[in-house]
C-alpha cells in the first residue's frame, strides 16, 4: 500500500468522482492513479507519459503498491493517447504552463470531451490562465495553492464551456469585478487569480511570498540607484507592491 502522497498530489486526486475515468498525463511515478485505485476514488485510471523511463517507474510502483492489478498504461505525447470521451477527468501536473497549454491546444477535441481538467503548472501559471481565458472554450471553476515541501504549487480546475453561453463562473466574475473595481488589471489577475480572494489553502501565503519578493527587488533598486533605468524600475515595482497589497486587503474582505 502507498501509505501517503504529497498534499499536492492528494489535492489533485481529490477532484476525482467515483464514476470517473481519470487520465493522468505525464504521470511519471504514477502516484495519483495508484492513490485513486487504492482509495476506490474513481472507476478507472489511464496512466500516460511521453517517455518510457517514467512509465517503467510507474509500472514498478504499481507492482509494489497494488500488486498484480491490470492498469491501462499508454506512451505518447499529451492528450494524443486518448480518444474523445475516454476520460472524465484529465490531470496535467508538474509541467510548465506553456507546455500544458500546448498539450490542450494540440488535442482540443479530447480536452473538450472531458468533464474537467485538473492543471498544476510548475511555472508560468499566469500564461496558462491567459491561454485558458482567451481560448473561450473553458472556464476556471477552482483555484488552489498547496505547499509541497518548501514550494507553493498552483492548481487550476477547468471545465469546458461548450454550451456557448457559459463562459464564466459566477463566483469568479463577482471576485474579478471586485478586483477590477480596485484598479487591478487583467494581466495582474492572470498572475493573482480572483478565486484566490476566497483565501483558501495557501493562497495568502503565496501572495505574501510574492509581496516579500517585490519588496526585496525594491530595496535592491534603491541600493543601486545610479543605474540608468532605476527610476522607471522603481516606479514599476512600487506599482506592483501597491497592487499586491490591494489584493491582500481584498482577501481579508472576501475570505470564506
Ligand atoms: C515533473 S514530472 C511530473 C510528474 C507528475 N505528474 C507530478 O505532478 O508529480 C513531468 C512528467 O511529464 C512527462 N512529459 C513531458 N512532456 C510530456 C508530454 N508532452 N506528454 C506526456 N508527458 C510528458 C515527463 O516525461 C515527466 O514524466
């Protein structure tokens, strides 16, 4: 038995419903599907990876933790391993946000046929949100931040909005309007998504971490004040600090 997995992987797995077929794209160690099977948390799993090394690792872990259970393991890039309608929930975790968006774009018919996609970009989450929002094919219904070791990881739950009418989640719209009312721009809100204003999980910790980072940059610009562009950089970083501070104030108002 797999006695435990990280809070990040556990949270990803928690979005599965008992009747779901869950496809874990870029599964590597295979812990999410193993955890799901062990806990009877879904009907079926599909494990896939572009590389054979990770799939061998996943097979070994399956043998160790599940014994002789037959599992559906596929090698290939992104969603190309799936037929439309095969997976209810698609997990793409631990890859860059740009790669994640390319994987979705390359097999849009498969992505749109799922009930939900659970995305956990390792970096460039803002670019992934921008892609999702501008695609007009999906809505972001949940945003979470969870700590894994010392890293704060962003998780987006995305649903296809194929009925042409529903392009936005109501709760998200209300929070977005509140943020826009304070002058926070769309590009800022790709980095600091409105759903974080609910203050769940470690969202505040990540906002505070970025505020500390911005303050450190401000101090270093002031220390090296003779650089030719330092005035402009100082203006920019102070504007970012002001925006992050407004966002933190909004968390205090809207936290559930
Ligand atoms: C850092 S690991 C993440 C493992 C696991 N999903 C997690 O979140 O802990 C990234 C995995 O994605 C795989 N990968 C990279 N590009 C891929 C693609 N285009 N399609 C499928 N898998 C891919 C890599 O081989 C690697 O095993």
